[in-house]
C-alpha cells in the first residue's frame, strides 16, 4: 500500500504515514471497500454473471481508480 499524500510504501497495519504523518484510516476503508467490490465482481464473473460482475467492478473503480486488477478484469 502507498500513502495517498507522499506515495511512500506502507504496511496495511499502519495508522499514520511515517514520512508525512497523514492519517490513513479513511484511506484504508476506501481501499478495503474497493477490494470487496473487486472480489464480488471476480466471483460473479466466475459463475458467468457478467452484467453483475461489471456493476461490482465499476463500483470498485469508483472507490479506488488505481485498482488495476478491477480495471483489467472489466476490460
């Protein structure tokens, strides 16, 4: 995970960035929500519910536009 402010490398367990001091609690919630929608979209794609998968993947990208896995699966 990277800090949204200074782009330094972070572990997911950190609450603040060591480099710039940015609070990461809201950012972690957004990334977690994006990952949940991505996993839901992946599960729907595996059972051939492609329209449902597309909706979940778009929601994932609305939360985190840098989620490249969701972007690649969406096409």
